[in-house]
C-alpha cells in the first residue's frame, strides 16, 4: 500500500478518547492507510528501502492509519534485550561469543530451567554487532549523532545455555560484516581475538552500554565466592552460580555479559548485575565459566576445544555484542 505522511508527531490523546492501553508513543499519520486488520507491525519504508516507521493501527475516529514514530523505535532498539559479549573461542572460521543468559530471562524462572538452545533460537531473533562495525559506522557517518546511527546486526544462534548460572554462548551464523560508503555489506577483515580465561584480582570491566561502546570501569574483587541467597532474597530466576564481588562496579544497564579482565587481558569473570541491596557489582565466577565452556565447546561439531594456557601472555580481543 502506497501513501504519504500528513503529520509526524500525533499523540494518542488527540486521536481518541479510548486510551485503555496507556500508550505514550508518538504517531505518524498516513491518510491513505485505512487498511484492514493484520497490517499492524508492518514496516513502512521509503524510496531507499529504509524503515521510517512501524504501522500501529487505523484510528476509526480519525479515519487514517497511524504508525509508531522512528524516534520511539530507535529508543526501544537501543535498550531492548541488549547485552555485552566477548569472543572465547574460534574454530573453522567460526567465533563463539560468551554473554549472560538473563538477556532472555522471560524464558525461565526459579524451578523452571528446562530451556534449550533450540528453544531460544525458535523464540528469539538474535544478532551481534562488533566494535569494528561500530567504528566503521562512525567513520562513514561522521557528524551524525551516535544515537541516530542505523545499526545492522549479523544473525546469530545460541549454541548452549545454562540459565541457572546465567551463561549463554552465541555463534554468528555467517561472517561478521561492515558497511562500505555505499551501504554495501563486506566481510570484516579484522581479527576477532579470543579473551583467554585466567584468575586474578586486578580487574577491568568492559561493556557495551547503549550508544557507549567500549565503556570501561576499573576495580578489584573484594570477595570471590558469594552465593545468591546471601545477597538478596529475590532469587526469582533460581540462579545457583557463585559470584565475585566488585564494590566499584556500580554501573548502568548494558554491562551484563561483559568480560572482567586482568592486566594480562585474560578473563577472570563475566559481569552479571548490580545488586541494589548490596550496592556492588557481581560477576559470574571463573569456576562456573570454565565448567560451562568445557562442556559446551567439547561438544561442538568442530575441533576439540583446548583451553588457553593461563601462563601464556596473549592480547585480548574486542567485545562483540
């Protein structure tokens, strides 16, 4: 259906007195889009094949079609189901990205942890974007606000998940790509280095919070074997992993799944969350990470996983989200 916009910032209250759902988004008006049921959620695209709005509904009182404005769509995509992740293994041109499982915590709760990788791949559309892609976007769109950049994610699938320990392993289903000046996707030629596992107290938390790629916080571990029950009485998800306590990691949303690394660029923990009651940040301990990866990577249909030598001095890799 073809049409054009007549107004771009309608609010719900000026269109109808029936506001039973409490919608607050701004709407773009399309007089020609007086369409039947079933169009809701459809993309409205411009001549450059870019989505400008998402169709909401026909307002019977106004006799026009209305779509959710791009500003609200961008704001939602900037925060919805977003985590930091990092490469822990590569094999046969594939990379494997570790993050936290609570990015999909609508699928489990205490006593209900029978969630498989297949369940998640069926329910969610998963994607990753790397720091190289983000840097490239800024380069070819210099002068444009970072929050306004249109990001394209590479498809990914869940390889393994342990919801009780809040760990999830992703594999991109194709090569990570960058956009060139013409918007054409080309394979990313940069190396995506593995962050090896180690144990150390000197620590730096790296994360990808909305619009703030490569955010970092320095701190140190004050305790390495906290259990969930001593931190909060609200363990509705039934987590059983041990947590490492970082008093200075009182950070914003988006750091979950980020690697806590030592001065040798080795991963010592994976950030879980800030506990409001304890006013500290907590990360999944190395013991639980090693157990998860050993089981998972050994069962991959690729070369057998071999852990990195803890004493080997290697550079860490870039985050992937």
